[in-house]
């Protein structure tokens, strides 16, 4: 699939796709003999993954590091696992904090509404 098709399908500007590849947010995309990007199913999976994690407000640095580890293959599996566990712990902490904030706000609303 060409970059313009990918951009349209995932609602991502072509410049953004090129940037993601350039900075390592997604692995290098397969290219044709003439040098045009030709996104394979694996490339599309990385685009979906990047878009999803960025929408979840995970830092680009996290995804870049994960992509680097993934490209190292099986030998980096323990490092990838540890890296993901650490990120998951951070997300869980953030969720707990946000839940507390939501509860406090709901309590404040109840008090202001005479409940």
C-alpha cells in the first residue's frame, strides 16, 4: 500500500508517517525498487500500534525504544517485557491518580448541587 493510501486509511498526514519512520517511531518501511514506500501488513500493524499508543498519550520516547527493542528480535524479548511492565506500572499509577481526582470532583459536584 502506498503512503497516500495509508495516510487516508488511518487519517494521518503523509508527513507524519515519514516523520514517524525517520525518528524510529515505526520501523523502516519497505520500499519499491524506485524508492517509494510500500507499506506491508507488518508496516501497517506498526502504524496502528503507534497511532493507538500516541492517542493514549504515551510518550514518543517509549514507542521509539520499544521499536528499537522489537527490531532486535528474540534476543531482546526479556528487555522488551521488562520495558512494557515498567510502562504498564506507570499507566496503572496514572489511572489510580485520575480515579482519585474523578472521585474528588464528583464529591465536590454533589456538595455544590445540594446533595
